C-alpha cells in the first residue's frame, strides 16, 4: 500500500515544504499514525477520511442513475415554453437546443479529461493522476498552481461561488409548486395570494430537511433512491413521448409547426414582438435562450464530484457518462419534438400551467385547458376536478424535482467537504470530517448483530454530516430569503446556469493553455483506459470557449422592453413567462450576482490569507496525505486521507 503526500500546504519558509512532507509521510505506517513523531502533535487537528471499500463503490448503473436524476428535472417539462417565447420559432428553438447540446458535449469532454489528470501524486518515482472527488475545485486549484496564482485564491473563489449556488433551493421551490398543482390548486391563484408563499416555502424547507436527514443517517438509502427514481423518470419520459406521437398519428393536422412555411416563422401571439435579426435585442434573446437550454442540459459533469467513490473510473466512467449523456439527450429531444407535434405555438406560450401538464391535458381531452378555465369552488383556489392524467403528470414533475434534490444533496455535500479539507472555512475540521452513520448504532441494537458483531462491521458506513449540514443551511437561506418564491426561483435558475457557464468557460480556456504548454504530458495523464470517445480534448475546449463567450457577454446587454410588466403574470414557478427577467427583477441582476460571487471569493481570500493573519499573527497550515492502493488492473485509487489543519504562529513555524 503506497503512502504519498499531496503537497497542498503553505510555503512558510524556504525549502521547508519538502522536508515537512517527508517527515510526515514517515510518521505513517500504511494507515496507522505514529503519534510519537515530533511533527504529528504540531499538525492537529487531525481528520481521517475513509473512502468506501472497492466493492461498495459506485458502478455503471449508479452513475447512469446519477446523471439521469440530475439531467431529467423540471426544466424538461417547462423550459421549451420559455425558449419558444424568446425565439418565436419552433425551428429556432430546436437549433438553440442543439447549440446547447454542443456546448455541453464540449464541457463534458473538458471535465472528463481534467478528472483523469488531476490531482497528481508521486508514485513509484513518477507523478501519476489519482481520481479524486471535488470536481471543479481540483481543476481550478491545479490551474492556479500552473499559473502561479497566490495560495488559496482559486479555492476561496470556488468555495464562495459553489457553497452559495450549489444547492437545492430552486428545485425545492419547484417541488412545492407542483405538489400544490397536483392537489388541484390553481397556479395563478396560488401566485396571487400571498399567504400561499409561506406554504410554498414551508414545503420546500421541509423537503430539503428530510432529504438531508436521510443522507446523513443512511448513505446506502440515498443510492437506492437514486436508482429507483432514475428508473421511474426514464419510464415516464418514454410514456410522455409515446402518447404524444400516438396523438399526432391519430390527429395529423393537430399542428402545422413542422411545415416548411411555419418551421422558422415568427409569431407575436403569446410572447414578445419579433426582433430584427442581427440587432442587440435579437442577440440578447438568443443568448438568454441558450443559457436556459444549457441549464436543462446541466448534470453530465456531476459524476466528477464523487470520482473517489466510483469503481474503476478509468475503465468504466467515461463510457458510462457519455453513453448516458447521449441517451438522455435523445430523450430530451424527442420530448421537445412531441410537445411541438401536439401543441400549437399559441397554446404553448399562452398556457399558464406547466407545459407537460397542458400537453397531457390536450392528449387526453383534445384541448389545452388554461388555469382561468378551471372550475373554481367556493375557496377560489382549489379545483376539485382536474383531469386525472394532469394530476399524474404534476406528481411526476414533482417527483423529478425530488429526484434532483436527492442526488444533488449527495454530491454537493461531498464537494463542500472537499472545500473544507483545505482549512479555509470556519470550523473546517467539523465540515471536513466523516461521521459514522446513525444507522450503524441503530443496527447494533438488533439481536442478530449482537450475536454476530463481525456482520455489523460490514454495515459500517460514514457520511459527510458537516458537508450535508452546510448544504442544508444555504439551501434553506435561499428558499426563505426571497420575498416572492416565484421570482426567487427564476433568479436561482438563471444564476446557476450563468455561474456554471463561467466554470465551463474558465476550464475550457485552461485546457487550451495546457495543450499549448505541455500537450504530450497532459494527454498521457488524462487518457482513460479502453474506450476514448474523443480524439483530443483541444477541439472540444475551443468549441466550448467560443460557444460560451458570446453568451456570457451578451447577458450584460438588456433587451428592448417590448411588453408591459403586467403581461408577465404567468406562473413563474413553471417558467411560463414571456421574458426573463420577470417583472420586478432588474435585467442585470443574474449576471451581476454571478460576477458578485466571484468578487466575493476574492474578498474572502483577502480576509482569509491577509487580514486574519495580520490581526492574529497566525496562518493556516494544511497537510493532506493520501493512502493510495492499486486494484487488480493496476489503477491507483485513494483508500484513506489524513488531513491536518492548524492555525500556527510565526514562532511555531520557525521552531
């Protein structure tokens, strides 16, 4: 078993890093720590991270289910309406969808190559890459090292952005809306009556709390739910596609969206006035449409967040991720196609309920029933007789949001744990530590395990309870903070897409630089064994950078205000509004907040790396030591990790 140090700590005095790493490495005998070594007491507090055993790691179907749960969310069932309102053309909407597909494909290649090349450890006299969880955090830190950026700068920027944006608040709000819709509540009435805003926030907070509790209590349960929900999602999406094509077969003249005359024609019904091609207004609309389509594609890169928990990643990960990506993309495209086969453009843009619900309503009743046409009982809110199929689809959309929350909570909490391992957060040791799952102590009370304690040891599992708590805290804050949850949801969706677009752009530019600087070394490190779905990452990195740059820039240019604010009274929880941003939100709010988070990361780094040491006369010292083994295919993988975090004074360093 190899024992190697990851030289990931401050250079406090010239030449001390190498000797410190050497002495700490020799303080370990495989896994056990030699507490008598003079360096060990000075490196408290100690955090030991146990990766799952090889037989308990994520397999192919686990990764498939993860990506399905992340990629098939509420956006698939409602985003096409907003895209159509922005482009005013069915053909243009499908082209925007295809452009987002190309960008996400490029990002997936970039992430996969980084995942197989970073971080690096010295094994057998040479540097080798060992897959590690954390996603962009590892890649930004590596690029910061290559570019000689100040220590902790890249980590602090990423920490502020991801901890704020990488949460489940948006899907929790969407879940609450669709639960009310499933209960027969008129979405427009729910939007107008303020007392329902508290109900929405309460349901969202309760859902996030329950999901975080079972992830912190029983790790295996999260994986079972992940696979079960993924199977349900795929089945339901196939059902939605099939009923749409069957309806189009029986009613060939239901729409004329795909005739040569109508495919790329624009219309003013139900949305914005057409913009002149080539104008800033036209470019701004399409940039926003691409961002929103890009948001519906997000998720393929999420496997990188838990790469330490994947079984044989170099052999299996790339094949599974790319196969799932193309499979889910095919399902998404066929769903879009089915929407446009069944519903006309005015029906899509003027419907004030979730697009998938309106779509199923037309399939089974022959018409799109608007919210204003619902039968209102005495309470004026709840509809006692919505169509059964529409109730089922509303429930399925809520279930999709729930599945997204389940998997995002699992992976995001582990990324936040990786951030805490660097020692840059308050109480970093708490957030970085693994804790034995409470289910272990519950099982210990059962008679069968009292008689066979060795069988109980096989049930021992650990969860990042601190990372889960941090995830829960920021999710709840973002749920309850916006006065209007509809506006809050819209803002969170666009903000998350904008920030992830910046992540993809930065990594793409970084990969272009790496190929120009040391192409041969980079290619040897990042090649997975066996199946390689791309020839070189360089063309994909260029494609990603060129595709995202104009979108990021045009996000700062406003569109002309073609419509009055009072025409924007669609239910924003279902994304059925005629423009972004919705009424009441400034057009520059999302890009402004996105760049503000990056600036906030720089400010946090100044406080952490300069102001705090200046006031306290102490600096953070972090040492991460990985215990690495190889499997039967001689692939290195991380078994455990020892982390030492301590604020030390200048005198301690000299001594």
